[in-house]
C-alpha cells in the first residue's frame, strides 16, 4: 500500500493535540500537515516561546488554520497534571500524538526521581494520555499515536525494574531503546485495554526512520545550535531524510484506516527512509505479559490508574 501525506482524509472538524511541536522537528511537521487538512491543532511543548514560534509558523503558512497552544513539560509529573487540566478547555480530542522525546541524554534524574529519558518518553506521556482519556473518549473516535523508534530493537530487555533506582552502569542508548520499546508496549496495551473496556479509542505507533531534526544535538548538548551542537545538527541533516519525510509514518498512523496496535515506519533502506507502510517489531515488543507489567509499574509511578 503506497501512502503519502496527500492521501490524508479531510480533517475538518477534528482536533489533534501534538506534543513536541518545535520548529525543525517531527512534531511541527505533523501538526502543520494535520492543520493543512483542516484539523484544529493544539501544539503542546515545554517552552512557551518555542510553542508560540511554532504556532506563528503554522499560521504564516496556513493563515486560516485553527491553532491552539499548551505548555507542558512531559518530564515532570506536576507539569503534566497542570497541562492536562489546562487542556480541558479544548473539549473533545480526536487525536493525541505523543511525539515529544529526548534521546541519549546524560544521566539525570527528574524531581520525581525518574531517569530523564524514561520520564520524558514514557512516564510523562503515560500520565498525559490517561488524564486526556475522557476527552479522547468524548470524540467517539479517538486515536493515540506513540512515536517510537527503530532503537526499540536495542532495548535488551523491557524496563520493568524500579524506575526510581539505577541498577548498574547507566547506558544512555540502551535506556533510550527501552523508552522506545515502552512506547510500543504501551500502544499495544492501551489499545487492548480500550477494546476490553469498550471505549472508542485506538492506539497505534509509528517511527520516522532516520530524520534530520534536532534530536541528536538536543540529547547530547541540550541545545541544537552553537559550537559542536551546530556541527552535529548539520551533520545529521546532511545524512538523513527530511523531517517532512520522517513525519509521514506518524501522519499515516494518525489518519489512515489501520487496526489498533499497528506500527508504521519507512519502507526503504532497512526502514531508515522512504514512504510509510506498516512494519514489524522486535520479539520483546510483542510481549503482552511485559506490556501488562509495564502498565502496572507506570500506574504506580505516576499515581494514576486507568481506564
Ligand atoms: N529524528 C529521528 O531520526 C528519530 C528517530 C526515531 C525516533 N524519533 C522520535 O521522534 C520524536 C520527535 O523527535 P524529533 O526527531 O523531532 O526531535 P527534536 O527535533 O529534538 O524534537 C523533540 C521535541 O520534543 C520536545 N521535548 C523534549 N523534551 C520535552 C519535555 N520534557 N516536555 C515536552 N516536550 C519535550 C522538544 O522540545 P524543545 O524544543 O523544547 O527541546 C521538541 O519539541 C521523539 O519521540 C524521538 O524519539 C526521532
């Protein structure tokens, strides 16, 4: 099945909330293309300035777009709770794209005692999605898309230990892989729980292959410009597919007629680039026992049980 963003059905009347919408990243393109098809888009990021800049860019390209903004730091559970409470004003939400993420960050614990990559990429989105669930259900046709990665294949094992304890040496790439495996386990478990509860929400996952964004520089240097960060950022862009191409799998997972728990990624060069299609996942990512255990750990960690 050949699919491209132009194939997206009309999104008029639908509301899409996209996390991590900073200009230059995948979330920005995702929101822009959904807005181009008529969706009301809610740009949700941790920096008020960057979110405002992204909203300005969308409005510059699409003057009639309906664009809303929300400030939420997904690595902080208190911020997620505040952001989700503020999001109540948007009413029903048809699509939640959990795109925001960090990669390969140096060892750091958040105020809640969680490792930064797991906090940002998994626990924050787990809490955010749970708190927004009533609004997704209210849409009567809700969809959640988790932006995972090929790195899920390097997880080694699922992250089922105590998330507030560091056991052994911190391996940043291994932990990134575990956070992206968590995205896949979560999408599957969420989809199953929605079906069991008879709730009208599907969960799917996507990965962008290798796309030229600020992810690598942000992760290594905490910024994407200045000195070595600029060099790394430019180097990544030179050898990868565009952010626009990288967002295509997310857009397909968000809008195509696909079953819940589908995983969408690029079709060429070992899934590094090319048009999107449904793809396979690692053996660990199929483990429903691990997915159920991760759900329990996540509920305990964020202090919210759902559905
Ligand atoms: N690019 C790739 O090749 C690639 C490959 C596989 C998977 N991915 C996944 O794609 C997703 C998007 O990444 P990207 O490539 O577009 O990277 P990016 O350019 O660095 O964008 C990441 C976005 O996430 C936001 N973010 C980071 N920490 C956050 C937090 N604590 N709270 C709220 N927002 C936060 C960033 O905000 P700031 O601008 O404020 O930092 C930015 O808007 C990530 O989940 C990543 O794991 C990307």
